[in-house]
């Protein structure tokens, strides 16, 4: 859980390290679809908020 909190905090702070944090989560938990989603979407993202239009 702490790894997620750190990854989301980095994403919210627009920290480039968010990509590495989500990559580590996907590496540790390959079946984790949420971590995979954020890894794919954090390229250029500025927030952890998902907006569906």
C-alpha cells in the first residue's frame, strides 16, 4: 500500500519519478491492472485524477 501512496504522490506532484514507481509496482504485481493503467497513462499526466468524458 505504501508503494501506491508514494507513486500517486509523485504523480500528483508532477514528479518524473512517478513512471519509475508505477513501473516497479507493475514489475512486482504483473496482474495489477490499476498500476498498469497508471504506468501507461502517466506519460505527460499532471494528476492522479482520472477524468472520463
